């Protein structure tokens, strides 16, 4: 996809930081704020605001990255992604 090892390394670092570090931490905080004991309480309102503020921009950011990088995916790889179940059945 990228010709530069630096660009590939930076993209790998961003994805690694987002999915390995940030997502579990955010899920942990969200589970604290939206505890079932606090339904309609102040912590649930904080949790909903937190999710709206943090998770939605993360989702939009990675959808934008997917839209920008998808034209660079090889045709064979797109076929493999779209037909993953069909290809598994051949084994």
C-alpha cells in the first residue's frame, strides 16, 4: 500500500495504539460509568456523554481511513475479503 517503510510503520503504530491500547481502556471506563446499578443516574449520563465524545470520533476516523485506503487494496485481496466464507469451504 505505502512505498515507504516509515509510512507503513506509522500506520501500524496508529492502528496498534487505537485497537490494543485505547479501545480496551475506553471500554473499561465505559463499563464503570454505565453500571446497571446507576441506570438513570449521574454516572450513566456521564457514560453516554463519554461515549458520544470519544467512541463516535474513533469510529468515524477509522471509517475515513478505510475509505481512503480501500482503493489501494489489490483485486485478489478484495475478492478474498468479500468471499471469505466461500474460500473457507474449499479446505
